C-alpha cells in the first residue's frame, strides 16, 4: 500500500502549488499523475540503484540543470522552492515532499507547450512522456493511463 493520492494532493501538491503561485487544476492533476507514474506513490529512490529520487523520481542532473538554467533566473520562485534551506540539494527530493513537488512544477514551467487541461488524461500522459520521461525514457503513454486508473480510478 502506497501513499493515499488524495492526501498527497490535498496536503502537499495543492498547498505547494498555491504557495508558489503556480496552482491550477491542470497543474495539480499533472503533478499528481507524474508522481503516480514515476514512483507508484511507493518509492523514494529509483529501483535498481539509479539516480532518481523522490515521488517524482527526478535525477540529480535534471535537478541541477533546473537550478542552473532556470531557477537562478527566477529568484523569487527559487527562494520559495528552497524554503528554509540555504541551497539546492538533490537528496531533499527523497525526504522533502514540498521541495520535490516544487521541483516537479519548476520542471514543467520550462516546457514550451501549455499544460493539458484538467481531466485530459491522455493529454497529460502524452505531456509527461514528451517532457518528463522524454522520448528516450522507458515509460509509455498507455502505462501512465493504466497507472492513473489503477491508483485514482477513472476521471
């Protein structure tokens, strides 16, 4: 049994996105869907010893690139994501749900396409595949949809 997705949404994702002034129903669904797909709401470190950390399974290289090439140019957002800590730290992705959620949303801000609308599960799955998992990643749109339905039920 993993984390309850409705509690994650209500207690972490929505408050984090609202605090960052980045909330929308589309953003909350996609951020939740990414966590469902990436970790199954079970794993805080990548299976097999890989570099990805947290419910959103972000790799250190991605984390560091977001800070170097995006958040350093968006000081207010970067400071809000950091919270009470003085500097970015990839290891926080595994134990700080608010930080990991904020980093996932920052990653999505860099994507050139608008977020899919709330309720568009196929669009969210395709967006995740294109921009988060990437075309080279092993995940599929169908897998995302299956995992969402397994954890959340049909929208």
